[in-house]
């Protein structure tokens, strides 16, 4: 924990600009995993930060402003997804790494993202928060604004769906 984070935890309220500057990279990574698309992640973070800026006096008083804004990111993505009325299929970015079989890497990444993007937004968010952000079920429930049992159900169903699709893909190979 940085010195600035210790001061914030001790009760000194940061300005929105200072807080956002220190958190935007992490929020973008989180949003990318939730949305499966860099473009959708940037939109969700931008929407969440705009709303957080408007309500900063309330957000900064929250026990955990980071968690509050992560919830806003999830809500922004779910709202955008509902407005669109359809699911978008993301295309993974290709990264050059020496000695790697690019076709295999792209195929594997594409398969994982296709499976993840096929999950409903709440299930995808719960799985990402659990396994990428390494949050506990009560923390995820707080971020998503649902009961802990609902989070457990989302994670369980999301993982079951992932297992089914991945086992079907293995059988096809």
C-alpha cells in the first residue's frame, strides 16, 4: 500500500483527479476482463468515471471507493449491453513474443474469450471478480449489489458453462 493510499484509508479524502489518475489503469484491466473488448472496457470505465466524478463527495466517503467504482464499471457495461440488445464478439489482440506459435496462441486466446463472452454479463463479472481480481464471495456480492448466494450461483453456473464448452471443444479436436 502506498503512502497516499494509507492517507486515504486514514480519512484524508483524495481529490477525484488524484484518485482517478492512480486507479485508471487497474480499472481498465478489470473492465477488459469483464467486457472482453478493449473498446467496451474503455467505454465502461469512461462512463463509470464520469458518474463517479459527478458523485465524488458520496463515492469518496464510501468504505472502499475502488470497489464502489468497480461496481459502477460493471453496471455501465451491463447497461450498455442491454441497450445494444445483442452480444458482441471480441477479437483478441495479437502480441508478438519471440518463439511463440502465433496461430496457436491466437486460437487458444480466441477460444477462451469466445467461451467467456458467451456467458451472461453477471456471470462473466462474477467469474472475473473471483478468479482475476481474487475477491471473496462477500466482496463480489458487494461489488455486484447482489446476495452472496447469487454470486456463488453465478460463479458456479459460469464455470459449469465454461467446462461444458471446453470439453466439447476438446472432443472435437
